[in-house]
């Protein structure tokens, strides 16, 4: 599907969608617990549907109705077939869980997921009892994961760590995860530890060493609520920085462990006017200047920040420590470079980031969405500072994390219309 976003200044108020990062975690904890859990989650993305589908294949009974997810925990299952869709979180979180449960599984996925790296996690699992048929998707997994020592590089994927944190408490015997420094995306590890705590699971994080007692049982709290999503809200908060009237996003917790709440600090340093009132965040326009953004803990904010950086009044924005963006749904550094360049921006791509020179106005043009939800949403944001429309390919990819993105975009005054439905 191809969308045309004509130039527009966004303003008004919307509610944050549920955090898919939080929803993944609550779903897995609920499915592993001893009782039923009801999760409040008003919107479900394709990635969350993938996790629900896989947990059901493992013996859970999960249904969705009226903004709630009803989870009955997994029953004993010997064999399963798991379709992870295009969700890296689903795949990486569930590989250790499947092995801890002793399930023999066929695991596959679509899009770029078979190309995304899992070898470091697979290697450590093999050392501790897991048996893999294949090194990448599609693959088979059998054997039984054992307690012990797991060593991972801290700058590859926090999802590997989270997957082990879900699984290791179920095993007999204590385990230890050693992360080789530097450790990046630590807020996501903290999110996992927070979700585990809600379900009675204890882990101890001491710098780069994580100790996990074995023989634990997940205990359902009965009810849980998915937090508002800072990473997807970032696109509209950045749009607010281009709006004299501003954009307000409600349902955001300033004390959330989500690392992407750092978008507020970035916007303040860039020169935008930012105010927080309870769970509402408002961002308004002021003179925007370039800055340096260390993306090591907040890679998901890079597409939104990059689009806004191209519209700064002065200065260059340096995105650094973002090399992991090359192994997402697409090579996001290359995709952002091409998107901004096509719209008339001045951009330079580095090994681990981007340099973006601000301009008062861009021209617009054709943006390749690359079947990547964050590239699609960044292209829509970019249209707010262009003199001509931005036509976005594979716009349907936004549903991977934000199914109602273009609806919310238009609610705030955006001008997004389908120009080719792909049929």
C-alpha cells in the first residue's frame, strides 16, 4: 500500500497506544504462571498477535475481547509449530522458553526475520542442553535447557537476555548470565526484570552479572495493564516540535523503565518546548538546533529523531552508537539516509550512525518504507516539514507496532491518504 502525506502542521491530543515491548513481557509471564491473567491492552499490533499465536501453540489459551487479553497459562505440550511472523521479540524471547518447557518445536517467520541474528543466543543454549536443527529460520528446537552459566556480548541484543530471564527461573538449579561490556539497551533488560517481579520471579542484576535462582514459579497477579508506549509516541512528540500549538500525548508514565522516554530530554536539548502534566506530555515548537544523540540505549527513537533533525533551523545532528539498526526489519541507517536524501535533506551515513544537517524546509518526494514500521512512520513525520507531499511505499508496515498510526496522524490534522492499495 502506498500513502501520500501532504504537508500539514499537526496539533491536538491523542492517547498513547499500548507498549508492545511491555505487552510481550506481560503475555509471556502470564502464559507461564499458575493462574489466569487479564491484561488491559486497548490495541494489539501484528507483533503482539505473533506472540499470542506462538503462546497458544505452546498450550496457552489466549483470547482478545473489548480491549482486554484473557490468558490461561500453558498446559503440557510435547510438540508445537511456532509462526513468529516478523517479530524479533517473539522469536528471541520464546526460544529459551520453548527449550525450558522441553517442547520439540518447528519455528519459522517471515519478512527479514530469518536474516536477523540469533547465533549468539543459539550458541549459549546449545552449551546448556538445547538441540537445534538449523542455524537460522526455519529451524527445529528440541532437548531441555539446563541451568548454568550463559555468556553474551552486551551490545548485540537485549532480547537474548530477556529470553533467558523468562526461561531460567523455571529450571532446576541456579543460573548466571554474564554480559560482556559494553551493555547496551539496558532499559529493556530492566523492563523484563520489572515484569518478572510482578509475577513473583526474583532476579538479581549487579552491573553486568545477572543471577537467576532456579525452581521458581510464576504467580499471576490476576490483572495487569500494558503501559503507554514511549517509542511510538516519539513520532507525534517530534511532530509537536514543529507545531506552534503543539501536540499532547496522554497515557505516558514519566517513571516508566522504558528507555525511549529519553525522547523528552532529546527534544528539550534540541530546543523544543516540553511540558509534563501527570500522564500527559505536550511538545511545542521553538527554535530547533542540531545535537548529538547516543542511540546505544534508545535505537528505536532514531528514525523519528532523524526526521526531526532534518528540519532543525541550524546545526548538524550526530546520531552515534546506532550500528544495531542495520539488523532490524531493514538496515534502518541506510533507509533513513535514503528517505531524507529523497526529500532534499543533507545527510551523511557513518558506520554506526548518521550526520544530518538541518534545513528550514524540505521538498518532499517518494520515500521507500522498506516494509519497516518505523521508517514508514518517520516518513509521515517528515511530511510535516516539506513543501510537497511525501509518498510512502509499504505503508501498511506501520501495523507491525501501530495499527492506528495513520488514523491518529489524520486526527491531529495530518493529510494522509491511500494512493495505491496494492491490489
